[in-house]
């Protein structure tokens, strides 16, 4: 024993290792050890603790014998206390006892016990690990075998399902397909033999039932067409009779030309109706040709004259280019040829925005033709919107139309071209088409015609035509007051009597007590929809079951428009209103051009009503915002505020409000442009007119009805400042009170 403290530091390091061993022992206690493994670790723990405290005691005795200060000792020695007997021993005795503790046989035995039990624990752990490894290997092998068997079973199940699928689905579908391809649809027997899966079996049964129903419906359709044919031909016959009567009246040259065109149009309409009504016969039995002797030149000129007004209206140049023909007289079905050319030229004009439409007639190989026949090459050429190459094969299919044409006006039955092809084929010719998208279309007819030597009659009308459209009583229903007033004012220009209603139930009340010639009905009303109203009007006991009803809507979705027509609407007008169509619907022609109508008063009220609401739009809920934008869209379109209309169409259904600042700016700029700056109105530039009793009475009525146009009327007259402000701010309650107190000689 010396004063060298290195031994103390080494013991401190050993003490740390001993504590680490104890920590690991404590961790092992928490694991799932077997009984023998637990026993070995308990022995190691017990003897390690005993050995630790033996070393601690010996070192403390040695440190005390050397009279080392307690604070110079390691922390674990500072806290260890010797017994009173050991503290009372002398330094030499303390050193001797420390040596006896560390170098006795008991100390060495304790170390061997610890080492031996650690080795036994390790052997037990390795043995258990080996056993578990073997078990894991056996389990892995078993899992692999199970997986292989499972995959094989899945593959066999898949093959079985595939076989069942082919047996119950694929083969029956192929059988159904072949049966339908080879089917003779005229014998009326069930076309499919049920087989296969339950679904396919049910499909075949349902298909056969539908087929029987189709046969019955086809027969019913023929019966209905037969009855309808009579009903449609009756008014056309009346029209033909009146045209015939006009022949006995005096006509100017211009009136004669117009009456000739009307007569030709009436004849053509009759023919078209006959063709549509007989379409089922055309499909099953083919066309019946009725050849007559006629002049080709006359036919072509009549067709051009018939379409000249519609071409001129669209600023399209319509021309006839006919070369020298070997003969002008032919023996063929003039009406069928007329029908084909009218259909082709109608399409050409319809699908041409501006430019030209040309009817070009040439005789093919005239020198090689037999004397009794001539071969014509008839072309209808336009520089319109054209078609895609892949669409050219579809246009001759019945009821086929090109859906992606860049205009919503290009609609029809889809029967014109199929019937035209059948007619030309029946006449022994063929029809082809070439088209380049955005550049134009050319329809070419190659036709063999029999030459005629007989003279052809020339139909000349020499009597005038005068028609005066009758005045109509019209009901106009719209929940937007400004829209209602403006449209009403436009309609009155045509000499019609207009009755207005702002709600659906108000309209129904007026319909119960009055008869109307025409009804314009907004689809979106605050209480009951326009569709529900027209359904009531079409009920059997309704007095308005045959009254013409026109839907007004800002919605342009085909689904909604078709729903309105299916409910009983006769037609529809989308907002912004096409005033030319409005005029045609009313059948009242005037000399006033609606496109020059002065909308300034209505624009002023529009901006006053809606600009404040636009500023507070961020406070509205989504449904309230959509309703407000819907109203603005319709009104701005009608008032020809194109920028606002287009912007509203873009944002109407957007959920965010990122567009609002630009929208407010657009509104304010538009208001300033149309001189509707509310703070700078030039209200005093007009000389004030004294207010008369009649005007005062009219003003009271407008205020009682909360009519926003009351201010526009009152500002022209001498009124008090209080009344002026009340009307300007649409405070109708205060305005009515002031009007009751108003004196005719009052001044502002």
C-alpha cells in the first residue's frame, strides 16, 4: 500500500464497468429468459455485488490508513462508511486487513463463480438461439411450400374463372352479335335466343321485349304520322289557296317577285313535310320518283332567288354559274332535285359566316353522250367553316350532326343529307363531299338526266301580296324589374299589348282571368319555376293549353333548354335577347331598328342598382352571389354592355373572389363611360318642367309599385329637394309621403 492514487483511479474505472454490468443485468431481467438462464444471472448478480462491496471496503481501509482526505477520494468512496471497529484500527492494521480482503482465497473464488456462471449463461443462450434458428428455418420452408401451393391454387382458380367467363359471357356475346348482324328485322320474331350468364340471359329476354315494343311503336308512329300528315297539310293548303286568290289582285313587279318566292317556299315546305312524314316509308320501301318535263335554267334560278334574302342578310355572295348545256329541258323528278339543292345551299349559307356560296353547273363529256341523255356535274361550293376529314363519312348518316362546330346555331334534324343521298342514288347518280376545316366545303353531284323535247310550263304570278300582322296580347314574366320594363318597352314598339308579371304566382293569377296570344316566361323565378308554370298551362283543363309560350333564360346548357321544351315550351330565347328573333316571334314588323334602341335610361338604373351590390359582394353567400351574377349577366347582355356580360359569363360559377377587384373596376369604368357617375350626374342641365296633375298621379303609381324608373321621370320636373333625394335613393316610403304632401306650385 502506497500513497500512489493510480490504483484508486483504476478502481474507479473498474467500478464503472461493474455498474454497467449491473445495468445490463437489470435489462436482462426484463426480457423473456428461461428458468436456467434466470438462475445463472441471479448467481452472477449476487456474487458481483458481494465482490464489489469487498473491493470497496478494502480500498476504503487502505485510503483511511494513508490518512487521505475524504474530498480527495472518488465519489463512491466518499459516501462509503467503515464500521466503528475498522475505523478504530491503526494504519498498519487497516492496511493488513485491506490486503487480507483483496488477496484472500474467498475473493478469488467469488471471481471464478462469476466467470463460470456467465459462461453457463452464454452457453444456454447460444443453445436456445440455435434451436430457434432451426425452428425458423423449418417454418420458412413450410411458408415457401404453402405460398407455392397457394399460387398454384390461384392460377387454377383463374383458369376456371376464365373458362366460366368465356362460357357464360364471351361466347354468348359473340352469338348475340352474329345473330344481330344476320338478323332479318322485318319478320317480327324475337332476334335473340337467351343463353349465358343470368345477366346475359336477362339481357336477351329484355332485348326481345324491347324489340316487340319497337315493332308496336313503329306501327303507332306510322299511324301518328298519318294523322299528323293531315293536320299539317291542312294549314298549308289554306296558305296555297290564299296565294292563289292573290293572283287575281294587282301586283307590282317587286310584289310579284316576292309572292313568287313565297309560293315556292310554301311548295317546298309542303314537300319537306311530306318527306319527313314519309321517312319511315323511305327507309323501308325506298323513294318513288315522279319525273316531269322541266327547265334546268328555271329550276336553278328559282333556287338561287329563294335563298338570296337569307344570303344577303348574312352578307354572303350567292351566285349561279351555269355553262352552255346541250339542252335546258330534261325529264326527271324536279321536286326531288330541288329538295336536294335547297338542302345543300341551306347548309352552305348556314355554315358560312361571310364570303360566298356558288351553285356551279357543268355538263360532263357532252360530245360522248348519247343523244337521249345528258350528264350533269352540279356543285355547291362555299368558303365557310368547313369540316374535319374524319367527319366527312358521318354526315350522310341519318340523325348525325357534327357536335364540335364553332357555332350553336348549326342545328337541324340530321336527315337532310341522308335523304339527299338517297334521292340522288335513286335518280341514278352519286353525291360526294370535299372539305377543309376553316376553308370551305364542296358538295358534288354527278347525275344522268333524260333529255326532253317537250315544252315546259312557266309559273308566273301576276298579283300582289299584302299582309298586315295582327296586334297581339302578350304576357311578359320576369323577376328582374329592369329587364321586365326594358323588354316590355321593346315589345310595345311592335304594336302589341303587354301585360307584365314579376313572379310565377302573379303570372298564374293573370292567366286565370285573361287570354293571351303569346307568353314570354322566365325559367328562373323566385317562387315557382317557369317549367312548373308551363306544365300547368299544358294540362287538359287549362284555357292556355295551346297558347304559345317562349322560355326566357340566361342558361345556354342544352340539357336545361331541352327540359324546358319537353315541359311544353314552344321555343326559347337566350339572354342577351336577340331582338330580331323577338320580332319574328311576335310577328309584328316595324320600321324601327332595334339595334339602335336607346338603352341609356336603363343603363343608368342598372349601374345605380348593381354597382353598390358589387362593392359588397364579398359579404354574400355563394348562392346569393350566383343569383346576383345571373341577374347581371342577363341585364348586361340585354343592355348591350358587352364587356360586363362577357366577364360575368366567365366568373358566374367561380367559388373564389380573386376576380372581384377587376370586376368592380370594370363596373366603375363602364359607369363612367356611359356617363352614370352617381356623384356627378348632370341632373340640372335640363330646364325644369312644372309638375302636372297627370304626371303627379303617374309618379304616385310608380312609387307605390316601387318602380325604380320613378326617379328618371321625376328628375325632369320641378320637385322638392327632399323628394328628389328620396327617389334618387329609392326610399319609396318617404317618397310616397312627400308626394301626398306635394303642392303643384312647390319648388326645390
